[in-house]
């Protein structure tokens, strides 16, 4: 019999999904970021429990995806190192703080330097390893930093450093 007609996956009831990559090293998070990860874990665990109670469980892909997400979230939580920005003074830009800057045209923008899992450009939350965060970290009010971007360098003046809203 030709191997072309043999189902290699016969007997396997789990779809083969690639794992979500877990970055090496610690997962630096704010207290809000830790709470968000814990909340996501609870939601995905509830999703999985609900999926397992379905009458028709022929499609195992949703369960496999939930299990994979739970493994990823558990790994991120295990590697979490919480840095509470409330312990930072406001003399220089640091992890967890909000930094208001003005560009060369005077436009003001506020960025919050947060953990990788919390980063969301639409909310002005940037990861510490981003080029912008690297330019801001350690800067003080009145300093001018250069944000090295693919579109060209942009000088930003630090106007304000503050604690983020909870």
C-alpha cells in the first residue's frame, strides 16, 4: 500500500499548533501588567473549561489554542519581575513612568514605559527595549533626546515625568 494514503495523524485527537514564543530572561512588568496577565490567564482557563463542556467536540483546535495560550501565560507569569513605578522618584525617566515630550514642531505626546506584554502604541505604552524608550530612559526634564527612527532621527525635549494613572 502506498504511504500516500496513510493518515499519519490517525489516533491523534489534538491539533498540532506551534507554541507561542516565550522570550528568554525575566518578564519585567508593572503591577498593572501583572494583574492584566493574571486576568488573561483566568479568562483563558474559563474559555478552556467552557470548550470542554461542548456537546460537539469534534473540532479540537479551539481547545488546543486555549491550552497553548495558558502555557504561554503561565510561563510569562513565572518569569514576571514586578517593578513598582511608585518607588521611583520623578527626577529621570524610568520603567513604569510617563514621559511627556515635545517634538521639533512643539507637538506634545506622553509615553508610558511599560513591560513588553503591556506595550500598546495606541495607548502610548512603549516597551523598554523599543528605540524610543531607550532614548527616554535616564533623561531628565529639560533634556533633549534623539529618537533614532527608520524615518529619520527626531529630537524630543522632555517636558514632564510623572507616575501613570493606575
